[in-house]
């Protein structure tokens, strides 16, 4: 349950109805439903600080949804000076992160002892689904409307917002932004040309798509803006062909005016950006984190330089791989990175730690952070609810049905965890179920089951259901969190902790003797089965195999030598990159992992993250 609801807009002065004159410019089915969400406010949940990296700072990594994160910021009167978001594009596509099996440290040690190289062959990998960009247009626009209103509520008067989209939904969102930020505050439609569009895309029967769109809006009359310039080309430099008596090169503008080369700033940047390559061509960039839609730091650095100054706060509420936060840190800005996916927080955390940034890692306790991201949870829900099966005859509102020996077919409603507005069960939602969803069912239905994450007032809702006489269908309410509690099975590890005093190192070493992950084992089995079915003469089946020790499934380890419980303190950490090399306390090395992690002080807890991002903690004794 939320602690409370935080208003999207400032509290009105007496006699003023801020939301009373609420009107929608863009008309579509369900457009007016957003008014209810705005009237209710942003849900404010308890927030737990799970880790502090470096010294205390204003920088934050927040795991949670945009609206809830904005409620947290607004409640603490934290304002942002620049927002960049790269939200889902409503493209209908699923997006995945490439997951790589690491090098087996025991095999590497044996090879080294025998004086030979370990043959890794091609990197072995499979895909892990990050999110499903599967929306219908109307729900997407309502979702974006709520998010944009939440973001606006935490922006300073001099702030700017850049929204990165493409052709799928961009111009609908443009109208939403006109409504929310004001048409007069629309500044530019920036065209980012995507380099390297080739291959199958060039075979299209129409024009080749080669750009994304970034809508740039400001909030108040005096936004921060620093004009940017590009360096002159060799051809443009030739125009500075004249030399004065002091040897300074210049070009003549008019009879009375000269432009000296040493005073010229360059070519003023236009709203067509064709000089920043996308990762379609820069495939080996050290920035790459495995995210399919990752953007280059150069793109974000340009936006940050243009619309903020040093010391200002920049925010990305769909943070992904952490590119905005990384660029902001390099340019001397404070940053707020928010994302609903655990993998995003982990990736950004490791990236920023390696860059020397200080920040807090926060988690919004909204009851749905029980899996790595909402789309993975939604994919699993039907298998977790006993007896639930798909039934297309019931309509899109119902997730499926359970067959009961006495009651027959029992339709089941599940909230969409990708849509924050559907997680709350209130009288309005129940009224919609009674008046719209139930009447569309067959007359023989005697009972429906309604799952919820949050409930506004359960007693009030049950009273509302009991008082309604429009249907004889029984409505059973169930808490979805009771189902989600067992979604992730913990990983297993066998550990050895010892005190080393060998002259080369004085301290402690924790060695992982064996590691197993039931969920990863099933994931790899699924991959192998699919690969076997799709094999061909040109592409024979090569299964992914894991050693008995299973250490190839580990990506990251951290030792807490400070506290045995509560907030995590990473006193020593190492990460194994996809090539098997160790990143020790943020510093890249050319060493391969030997299966252990060391610390000067006695470790109290060990955290292990597997290659898909699941983290488990073990208490260390002795």
C-alpha cells in the first residue's frame, strides 16, 4: 500500500480548482481516464536505501517506476534541472539483453598449470528478456501522460526535457507534450541520424528508416541553454584564407567586419544531428553493456552540455544502461537514474562505480519488485496461479480462467504490472468490472477472481461489491503478492572462507567451491532445446554446457566487512566481464577469475550475482 498520494500539481489556493478544468487535447478511447489518476495523485511508497557507493552525495539510482520515483522526489522537494527519457517506443517488439557464460576458472587454472591456453571458442550466450514494448496505442498514451505529468511535477522552472522516440508513436506523444508543457514551450524536433543502416533495412521497398526523433521542451520562460558549436571542416577552414599584419587568419564577412579564426566558435549546431554514430556501427565500443536500445554517451553529453550547467541535477526515469548518469557524472552534474528493472540498476551501478561516482542505491517498496523486471513476472504469472489457463473466448480483459468442479469456468483478472495505473484496485476499477467486464461474460459464469497488487480501501470495496445488485456473479479478491513471493528461487553456493597470511597478501579470501542456479539451468535447457530444433547443416547444434562447479554462471561478487545485516557495504568487489577478465573494485585488469574474492578485513557477508542478474547473499561465519 502507498504511504499516501502526492499531488501532481501544487496545492491550489482557496477557491482555485486546478484539476477542475482538466481537458484533453488528444482524443482517443480512454483519454479521460487520466483525469482520475491525476486527481488521486502519485503513489508514495516506502523507500529503502540498499547501498551507498562512495562518499555521501545527492546522486541516486532508484529502482521503481517513474511515477513512484517522482512522488519520492517531490515529497522531499528534490527538483531536477534537465530530464532526458528514452521510454518504450510502442513498437510491439520485445527487447532483450545478451547474457554471456563466463570463463570456467577451474578449467583456466588447470590449463595454466599445464602451460597451455584455454580454448574458449566463440562466446557462449543466450538472450534474457528485459521488457516487452507491447502496448495498444490508447493504453500507451495514458501511461505516458501520467509519467510526463509526474516528471513535470519535479522540474525546476528553468528546466528542459528531451523525449527520445521514433516513428511508431512519436507524434502522438508530441501532442501530449503540447498539452502538458504548452505548445509555446516546444523548442525543437531534433533529428538524430542513425549511421550504418544497411543490410536487410536497405532491401525495404520504401525509404530506408535512418533516424530517431527527440522532442525538446522547456518549462519556464528562461530555460538554461548553452549554444553548441561543431568544429569547422577542412573545406570551411580554407575560407579563413586572409592573414592580417599580426599573422592572424580571418575571412571577410563585410567590408567593415572580419571573422578571425582564433575567435570563431565553429558551426552552430542545428536540430539535425548526423555526426554521432549509433551502436549499429560502433559494435565494439567499450560503452556497450548488452542493451539492445543503448544510446552512445556522446549523444547525452551534447544534451547535457546544451541544457544544464555544472552542479545542476539531470534525471533519466527510464535509465536503461545508465548512459545519462554516466555522462552527467563526467560533466560535473548530479544525476538521478530510475528504472523498474533490476538489471538496469545493476548495470548502471557497476558502470558508475567504475567511473568513480558516488551515489545511493534506493528501492521503492511497491510490492512488485520481486522479479528482475515486470515483463518477466507477467510471463510467469499464469504458470504460478494453480489451474489458470488461457481462454480467448473470455475477452482481453481476463487473463484466463480456472475450471472448478462445482462452479465451472471461473474467469481471472490480473493487473498489468507494466502499467502503474492498473496495479491499484479501487472502487472505480471494481465498478468497471461489474458494469462492463462481467456483463460481457456468458450467462453461466457464477464467479470471477480479481487479483490486485494495491488496494485503496479493501473494506470499502467489499462493501461496494455487497451493495451492488446488478450482478449475481461472486467476486473474489486475492492479493497477487502472495503469489509473487515465491517467483524467484534462491541460488545455491558452497563457500570456503580462510585467513591468509602468506607474505604476498594479508587478509581473508572467500572461495566459491560450487555454484548452482535452478532458474539459470532451466533457461539454458530451454535455449538448448530451441537451438536443437532449429539446427541445420550450415548451423549444427552446439549446446551450452556448464561445468559441475558452475562458476561460469557468476558475474559479480561483493564482500561486506562492515555490517552483517541491513544496507549493503561493498568493501571489496569484483566483476567478471563477458571475456572472463576481472574488474576489481571498479578497475579493469587482464587477470582471469580464480574463483575467490579477497578482503583485508574479515568479511561478514558475501553477495553473488549470477549472469542474469539474480543476487543472493550468504552470511559468512568463522
